[in-house]
């Protein structure tokens, strides 16, 4: 597995994105956020149930794992298959992983029928997704680049040209950078650094990581 798609949370700040539709006086409020586990997803569901304690239904769906290994949904009292499953299919159709959505329904007094419910819950999730920034989690490595001050400008130029993410930099008698590099670019990038610095720049591979590249 080389990559997967997630809701992009900048600086590890979890944000909830909200979309809403009204169908025959019933309100459908969709709240979606990034999650990392089933426990985190269910805690989010409980949070929404408390927020909308007076609503008739709080239906949910979530997908957890880089391959979407864990997928769950609930109709929360709506007719079977009219809420949770359609919501889950929207997440899966968007190829999102590690995401949870809760759609709250305030009943407007008019029955929507099976088809109407499926459309309403689907559209509510789609409205929330329109607001979600996304990123591709790429497979790569965290590497340490060490060079002298003569080579740092050339290395920064190479990083910019490849649009590589610099995590940190330490400037003492030498320069030490920590950088995230896609797996498939490490070999070529190492050669470029060696050539650009006449062998004075050294790269040390640290650990394998997944890191976000905003879309």
C-alpha cells in the first residue's frame, strides 16, 4: 500500500465539518471528522448524541484503517438500510479512510419513504464533505540530511523542486535537516544531494512513515 486518502487536519488539530439539508421540513445535520480508531469514532458519536440530545435520530458511519479494514454504520431507529449504509457508501465512494460521520435528523412531520430517506442521508453527508480539506497519506521515510553551510542552499533548492516536506532544521557548526521523502524518490534524491554538494551532504534513513500531502 503506497497511499490512502484522509480528512486533512492541520497541525494535528481535529476539526468537525458540518453540512445540513432540509427535506420536507425534516432537518438533516451531518457532522464529520477524522478519527484514528473505533473507540475514537464511537466517542465522536456519543459527543454528537449529547449535542443533539433532543433529535429523533443520530445515525452514523465510519471507516477506520489505511485500507478501510473496519467499517461500521447504524440506522439509529430509521428503517433498515435507509441511513447508516448509504452514509457509509458516501465515505467509501469518496475513498476516505479514518473518517466518521454522524447525521442528526429532526423530524419535520412528513414521512419521506425509503427512497427519500436514502437520498436525504446521502446528500447530508455530501454537503459536509464539500467543506472537508483532504490529503493523501503517502508512504515514505523520515531522513536526516547533514551538510555544511556551503551545501545548504543547494539542498533547500532540491527540496523545493521536489516539493518535499521539511520537518525540522538544526543549525550549529553544520546543518542537520529532517525531511519526509516518498519511498520511490529516496534513491534519486540521495544521488542529487551527493552530486550537488560534491559528496559533503550525507543522508541517513531513520524510519518508515505515512505523511499527509494536502490535495
